[in-house]
């Protein structure tokens, strides 16, 4: 007797930030969605209690640039993420892990 398996569903559209944040808090995000750079930046800003305008002033950029960087499909530079983290009282860590031994 063979059992049918459910196919892995792939999201075709970006998740809303509120949904993403809650699923992340519950530990229910798929691996491929856990490290969305824009949403991580927004989380850091909100946790620091800053508005987009306040953060923009600290970074020397426009509020619109902050809003764009906080999007699902944003592609911020490491320099921007590092400055952003510091402005929000965080430290940026980027880690590459060798998985060849698995």
C-alpha cells in the first residue's frame, strides 16, 4: 500500500509583513522565507521604536528609501544593512556555514 504525499506548495506572491512576523515568532516560516532582508530591517526598526522618517534622518537617506528597503523583494547592500543595524542598536552578523559534511 502506498501513501500519497502532499506536494510542497510554493508561494507565488510575497507574504504581508504582519503575517511573516507572526509566523516567524511561532517558528512556522519555511526556511526559504526566514531571512527576508527587508522584513528583517523593518523588524529591527520597529523593535527600536523608530519611525521610517527618524531612521532615514539617522542614516542620511530619504524616508522613501527606508520604505523601499523594508520590502519583501528589496536587495539592500551589506553597507546599508550594517548602518541600519547600528542605527537601531543592533549588530549585523552574516554567517556562511559549510554544509558539505552533511
